[in-house]
């Protein structure tokens, strides 16, 4: 009938972004659509490119430290941690135990803020406004704690080569314990509001499946990988800092859909609370900075690769030093870059509403992709 | 005080003051977070630092429906044409707040040999209020919005019917 | 042991495989390969179940050094593959073996100007499409980028 009338069926191109409420920053996606279904999705990135790697070559090691907090501003302390550990390897410094504990505690608190923000923003993408207000309320409690000792709310620059510059006090430890208790009381609210919500289950179950083969071929890490059932977490597989001293689990999903990734992130927050509790109990005394930290950081020639587990996946920093005060080359291997490159494959044959749900569930931060 | 449209042709007297009061107390910002400052903008709109009590809590994604553009984050050279286009799509009267050091002057990403960013939003669009910080606390953003309200009405907020001494 | 499997697989491709100093560099194995051998190396790594962790280039003034990092989800064993490449030379792609390498290669092309043969979509990734400079080259003059 359509052929008789001379009507042609064509696909059309729809542009999503770079300014869009659901793209989590400045991401542009070119969609080719056949009616309501997407036949091809091509992300166009680079709208947040600020030249971090070029900056690294133009300033010395200490001056590059504030940049790391801005690469992924939601889990900034993990990025600081990776850079400090890499330079400490090049310099041959040993971080004292109290500083390692402080680093782990603040790192885990930051991980919880990142997951809480993902939770709130993702549900806002799906159309629910209330979880956003709940999450930001919990987040503000953590930001108050971290603000007391680091001085910042978001883009932290708290670690130094060899340790941490300011110590934590008893008020901070008491505040952490009170926060752990408070957030544990909130899980029931989140469960009732979201996890058991039939609208959310319908939008999340069976959508956005990531297979194990895709994880290996694209280098997917983080909750996206663990949602598909692979228990790979750098804190357990390649332990660093004080993590071997703590007892925590790696939550995994089974199906690899959006719902599993959501449950993995919620479970990870609970595991972070366990780590913080144990750190509060076992916190040792002692110095917080290594001895003999050089005032002028000039590492010997060599290269180092340091990986840490951030809220989004594996962050790797690769430093090539040629014995100068400036690094010769720093490569930031960010998890969202690899995770986002899988997106075109996941988007094929979905509806636009599902596309938004899938994009949010991968948990990308665009300045991290663009650096 | 000048808006982008310049001086009005017709002066409406007391009605203009009432209109300015209405515009100042119901600013509708655009969701235009580019980088880290976007998170503090979201925190300013959340429950603790509530922007809604100032009338500025309705964040609209479409530029055609808003009158305030809060440039929150670094403007890269690739993004600059999009920023200008969004500004031109907003209907007058419209205002711009440059939030964060990056939007004011390039922030930590400006150095003499840089190639990637536009060092400041006011190089491409006219800016009304500058809110410094990296990122600025939500209270600072609220102060910026209150300052914009004073700019729009020409009067201080608390001293309702008296002029502001500047 | 994954490390032994990898050492055998890579040695059979006539490559020199050295033990890395893990405490200092973070690698377990260090391999030097020639550009033309890279697709075979990638196939061997995929066969052993490794994923491509990172790929980048370093400008050494007279030549480039392309660095591939591979790791595994099952067992801890990080392999670094260094490929020296002359200036103005191209490199075969591995994106038909590891689709994740597609974006990494586009980024290296964008920032260094290195061309990858048979890449499905070799255009700029991070800079605007009409940019005419490669910023991470050591002789990149800053004035070329600024308006």
C-alpha cells in the first residue's frame, strides 16, 4: 500500500545535545532514527576538552596536582590518590600508616558522594524528582565532614606526595561514625522509593545488557563490569594503600542490565560504609607525612603506571619522566572514555527513552572523557 | 543599567518598576552546566541551599523558556559556538551569570600556551554578574543571584522601597 | 599462570619479553614490538583473555613511542607493549580485534597526528573537526592554537 502511494521510508537524523538535561554534561549524540527506533548513535565528544595532558607537560609535578581534582570532580580524591601514588613510586617514598588510613577514609567518603549523586541525577533523568533531594541531603552531610579537613566541597586537592598535609581530629571520626549510622537508616527509604518502584523496574529490567565479551573487547571497568557478573575491583585484584587491611566484599550482578548496575552501586555504598567504620575503629597514630620529601620534586627518569578503583571504574595514570621538574608525558586513562565507547553498540535498536536510561546507567562524567 | 536590548523606547513608569520586580523574583535559569560548577549549581537548587525560595528554582532545559543563563564551567573552543547560539535563542530580557573562575577568565585552565579553551564567557556573550570560586559555594551563587536581582530592580532586596547606595 | 602463558604466546611471535619491576613501574611484563607486528600481538593478548587497558603515544622528538597496556580480569598481570614509530610513518589499526581501541586511536591521531591504516572512522575526537594542529607534539607552537 505504501509503495502504491509512492511514499518513501527513510531514516532521519536527530541531534541530542551538547546542551541537554540528560546528557550529564556536554555530550552530543547524533542519532539516526527509523521512526521511534534508533538505528545508529554516534557520540561526538570534545566539548569539554581542556587540555589536561598538555598542561601536565607545561608545569611541574606539584603544580599539576590541582588538575587531577578537576578531571573527574565527583570522585576527585581517587584521582589525587593515583597521581600521588605514582609520583611516590618514582620518588621512592613510603607513606606512613596513619596517612594511608586517612586517605582510604576520605576516598571512601568521596565514593559515596559520587554514587549518591549518580543515584539522584539518574532518577531525575528518568523523571523522578524526589530521590534527587534525598541524595543531595545525604551528600551535604559528607561534604560538611570533608570540608572541615580538606577545605573544599567538590574539587579536592587534599593529598600531597608523601602523605596528607592536615590531620583529622576526633570530631571528624565522631562525625564519620554518626554519618555511617544515619546513612544505614536511609537504605530503607531508598528501597521503598526506588528499588521497589514498579515504574523504575519496568524501565530498568532487561534494558541495556552488557555482555562479558563486550567488557573484554572495550575495556569496561567499574560497576558496569560488575553488573555483568565479573568480580574485578582493583582494590581487591591489585591492592594499594591500606585496602588489604579492611574486610569488604565486591558486589556483583548477574544479568548485566540497568537494574543490576543500580543494585551494584547501592551495595558498593554499603561496603564503603563498612570500610569507613573499620577505619574509624583501627585508626593508628603517628606522622602523616613521609620523611625526607624533597622540596623540589625531580624524579629519576623512568615510567610508571598506577591504577586505582574510582566510582566509575579503573583510573590509570601513566607518567613518563625524563628527570626534569616537569613531567615528560602524563596519560590519564579514564574509565568513562572506555565505558562511553561501548555506547554506540548498546544504543542500536532501542527507543529514545531507553537510550537516556542506558546512558545514565553507564555513569559517565564528560570532562573525564574529554580531559 | 543596560540590558542587551538597550534603552526601551517607551517608558512605562511605575509599571516598569513592577515588571522589573516580577522579573527579578522569578528568574528561570537554564540547565547549562558545562563542568564542575554544574554540581554546585545543582546543590544550590537542592534542598539545603534552596534557590526556589528566591523564585529562581525552575530550571528549564530549553533556552526559549528561560531568561537567565548561568554559565557554569569551562567554555572550550569547540563549545563556544553552541554557547553563543543558545544565548541568541533566549528571548529578551535575558541575563547571564558567569559562575566559577573558568567562566570569568578561564580559571585554572588559562596559561600562556593553552589551545583548548575560551578564557572567559564575556569574550563571546555579555555577562551581567560574575561569581568567583573554583567551584563557588552554593551560597556564593545565591549571592550572585541576589546581586542580579538588585541589578534588575535597581533597589536593594531587604530595603524594599529605598534606593541602593552604590 | 597467566604470566607464563603470555610469555610463551609472545615469545612465539619472536618478540623480546622482559620481566617488569612491578613495585617500581606497575608492569609485570614489558614487550618491544614492531609496528607491523601489532595486530598479531593484539590477537595473542585477546586470546589469553586480556583487555586493552590503555593506549597512548609519547613524542620523543625524533620518533614516537606507542605504548599499549593490557591487563586481565582474572589474574593480575599487566603487560606494557612499546612500539617505536618513526615520524611521518603510519601504524596498523587493532580496532578490528579490540573495538575499544577505535577511540584510543582516534585520540592519538587527534593529539599527535599519527595515521592508522584501515581504521573505520579516523577523524578528530577531542578537538574541533576543522582544527589544523596536533597539540601534544613537542614542537607545537602555542600561537597556533590561540586566537
